[in-house]
C-alpha cells in the first residue's frame, strides 16, 4: 500500500500562544501581566504566528523536492506514479541491506548468503596486538550456526564458511578483514532427580521424556534460550532457570536433586568464552514417586 505522508505538526496559532502563556509562571514567576497590551505578550503572539507559518510550510514539501530526495536513494519517479508510492519505494531502497557496515549488517547478510542453511550469525570484532600497528589489527569474525536443531552442537562446513566469506567480502569496506568460522561449545553435564506429581496420569517414563525434551530444547543452540531463538553466546547456565524449566514440565511436582557438572551446590556453569554456546554432553534424568 502507498506510504502516507504524515502530518509533521498540526498545532494552531491559538494552541501555540496558549502553551507559551502556560509556561510563564514556571519560568518567569515575576511576569504577572498576561494581557494582550503587555509588550511581552505581543512578542509571544508574534512568535506563535511565525511558528504557525513554519509548521504550515513544513507540512507542504513540494513534490519536486520529494523527487530529489528519492533520487538520492536511487529511486526515480515513473510517469503517472503517485508521490506516496514513490516514497514507499525509496524507503524500501534505503532499508535494503546491500552493504555490510555495522555488525547487524554482517549478521543479516551472512544468513542471506546461504538462505535456509544458517539459523544464526554473530559478528564480533577481535583485536590482535601488533607492535607496529596501533591500536592493533582488527578482524571481524562472523560465527555461523547452521539450522540443525536436532544437532546438539551444529557447526558449518568448510564450503559454507567459504561461501559466506566470499559473499561478505564483496559487500564490505575494502579494508575490512573477515573471518567466517564455526562456534565454540562448552560441554555441560546435568543430572536431575525429579519427584512425580502425586496422582499424576503420566507414568515415570513419560515424565522423564518430557523433562529431557524440555531441558535439551532450553539449552539448544538453535531453538533454545529464554526467547526460543537459540542459546545466547557466552550466557552461563543457571540452576534457577533449570529449576523453572523442569518444574514446568507436565507430571513434575518438584526437583529433588540437580547436579551441574556433578556438583549439587553449584549455582551456575560459566561458558568457556563470550563467544561460546552450550553443548549438553550428558543429561541423566530420573523420576521418583513422592
């Protein structure tokens, strides 16, 4: 649908003058004569008139000026085309990402390089100290996570990394050093003993399967995390969140024991680096009756 041109300001002279008068007690408490005969009020009303004139002009940009603005985005108005349709095309042209400049650009374009193959991409700038270079040699690393939710630790192949690299290299600044690489994974071991809900209809085996599925999905690098968009890079695994996930499973009354890397008292598992994801190395689930 055509892009509607917004009304940038619809205030009238009376509204502007009344707003200015209402501010006088706050900023000029000694100014008590607000009658039209006061010279200050005369100036106030004059400025309100000038402001209304500016607002009138602001909302009436000439079409030829809008055409010039659209031409800056590479959009030329077609014969008979409505001005709103031309502005819509210009807006879409500006929003389209053809060049990789920001980290967000690199992440979106990395997924566009292999449509349907990459679930996530994370761009981060690393700095290598070099005595002959200040502030150091910067490299933009693009970490690729393939769309393989059933794989506990998905990694891109060499050909996929090469395609992403070539795709980004054609769209970034000539001085940018790019590296397309696989993610790091921190192995975690989790042991769970959950108490079955009294009188629950699910058998112990069914509850165990439900707990195992929920925990694996929560820690999944592609579909996990608090928003279901993949486990966040570098985010630790917290005991409190696992409690919430487990006790939200059907048939579970409460968690009796929770081991994080074999430790019952451990509150969280830090990941190996800010760029690491979680790989569940071991998940033992036992369900007992109350």
